[in-house]
C-alpha cells in the first residue's frame, strides 16, 4: 500500500522533507514509525520513543495501534500549544 506522509514544524525542518509518498507493507502507525526510524540518523533521533510528537491519520489523532489503509494521509507533528 502507499501512504502519504506529511511532516510539520520542527520535524519538517529537521527531517528535510515536508511531504512524501511511501510504499508500506505494514498495518499500523507503530509499524510505520519503525520503518521511518530504520532510516537512521535524524529520523531515528526525532521519531524515537519518548520524543515529543503526535501522529494523525486522515486528520484524526492516532495511537500506535491505529490501522493504516492504502492511500491514508499520515501527519507527524510536534505538540501544538496556544496562547
């Protein structure tokens, strides 16, 4: 399946990409994050367990066990605070 990945704010800057389409054979957000971390370097650092970021699938906040379907839009972003 293919998923559309969107990266925002600090993550977009650190990862050097704002958007990509990824061919992915997994089934959940956790499996997708593992694939991204396996790229190593800044990917492993920024998406490491315990780092502060959120994931949304098709504009709904997701958990690690959220399932992914073909053509899902997955956004990865730091927590947002307001003032």
